[in-house]
C-alpha cells in the first residue's frame, strides 16, 4: 500500500509508518557523567559503520536531554538489549525515570561506561565525530572493546511495537498439538527413567521434526542447561541413526541438507557407515574437541534458541567431526573416550525416537560401556515392539 505525498511534502506520520516496516535493533547507550553518576538512553538507530577502523554509530534526537552529557563525557558503551529486556528499554526511554535504579551493571573495561546485566552484547567506545542530520545527530564511536555477553535473540522494534527475531528453525513442530514423537516419548517415560537409573547416565530422546532434529525428552538429566526443546540441524554427522533407519528419501534429505557440497565419494562412505550402523542396531561417538564444542553449542541452543550464529558454529564443529565414528574401535583402550551411545526406537511407520546416552565417566571401563549399551539396546527393542516396529 502507498499514499501519494501532497506537493512533494512527506507527512511525518507517513514517513514513520513506512519506515516502521523495517525492524531495528534496540540498544541502550550508557556513559558516566561529570558527576560520576551513570547516564543512559535508549535508541533504535544503532548501526555498524566500518570494519577497519572499527566504527559504530547511533542517532540521538537533537532534543535529547541525555545525549549532551554523553557528548561531554566523550565516551559511551552500546548495550544491545535481549528479547526479554523490553522493560529496560522502556525505562531508559522515559524522561525523568530512575534509569539505573532497578538494573545491575558493571563498568566497561576501557571507558568505565555501564555494561547492563543480561544484554546480548556490548561495545565500549570513544566518542568521535558528531554530524548534524535534520532533527537528529549522527554520532560516530571508535570501538575500543566489544563482547557477546549473552548469545540469545535481540530485542527488536517493529511497526511501533517490540518483539524479537523468530527464525523458522526455532518453531518446533510439536508446538500446539504434540507430534507423534513427543507423544511416544511421553508414553515411554517410565522406561526412559528406568534406563537412566540403571546405567547411571543421562538419556536424551531425539526425533526428526519438521524443522530439524529435536530433543523431545530427557531422563536422568542432572546438570547444565535443560536441552529439551533444542532443535538441531538434520545433516551429517547429526541424526545419523535417523538416516540409517529411514527411507532412501530421508537419507537423501540428510545429505542434501548439508550446507556444503557432499561429493559422491563422501556419500558412499556415509552410506557404508549407515548400513553398518543399521545392521549393528546401535552406534557411538568418541570424545573430541569438536564433539565437546558441539555439545556446548547444543546446550546454548536449548537455552538461547537456534540462532544463526550458533547454527553456523555448530556447522563448523560438525565439519571438524567429519565422518561417523566406528563402533568397531571400542575396546579396553578406547572405552574411557566414549561420549555417546545411540539406539533407535522404530514405530509402525519407521524410525520414531532415538535414545542417546550421555555423561560417560572419563574413567569408564569397557565392561561399563558395554553394559550401558546392552541396557540401551534392550530398551530400544522393547519400545519398538510396543510402538509397532522392530529394529533389524
């Protein structure tokens, strides 16, 4: 929709309405005044300017009562607000409010400007040039230090209201009416609890959902971020058991979803690994730096959502993990390096759930690992029969 301006004059309301269709991030600009007290203001016009040298900018209203004090200080910190910090934004946008009365903060390392608790990121700056631009100023900041403090989704301002970024990959297929996999995991709750208690490990239940590979349940979860709800990518090496027991079309989807090109030789190697996995009835992974990084990123996704940054880092960790680990390498010398063991639960229509044991102790013996594996495989077979399928 559009409206024709009269006599070449752009009405302020039209300008605001049209530009309101472009979402902007929300930040709080902070500094310390001449009296040593913290000062701050909310802006919706922060942007990066230059990589070399590193420069950023924000655009305060020329009628602002706070910016003159920040300009006099000659330094500031940009606090990128998180999706749940709308109340902080409103406080710092309200004239006369006690802006620091209910927020915790610490001084930035170079300028001493306040870094607010819970923000996504902060950028510590020395104030540079200030350019007049209509009813606003363009303020350039020379970046001295910056850091991602909380890798969650940012607060956005859009069409006069606040919200946050919602990539499609964050929307679980089980939202609303539970999916078949979620219902099956709930029905298997007692079996999963018995499994976790008997082997003394955490059991995570994964399933193929519309938007990826979802962690739909856990049993024996003891520490760290609760991973339930995390949605992981469905491409090599993640979700190998799903590809192994799935249809040829599902296996092709597993390959095709990989963000980089998989050559015919790589696919053939994966095919051989998947076929051996299906014949064996279970698989495992060994400890590695890349696997540890992937586990850290999975927990971050569970806590903060499957953000583009976390997904890119998980892809890089997956590339480092390269192919699937070979269970034939399990022996007395490698048992202490086992990270996970996974076995499928097959339903009437194919692979339904995938049970993964986590938390193997660093001094695990071969007897311990094989014992946990045997209990896992027995549980997967019992549940498969209950849900109308069989592991073969």
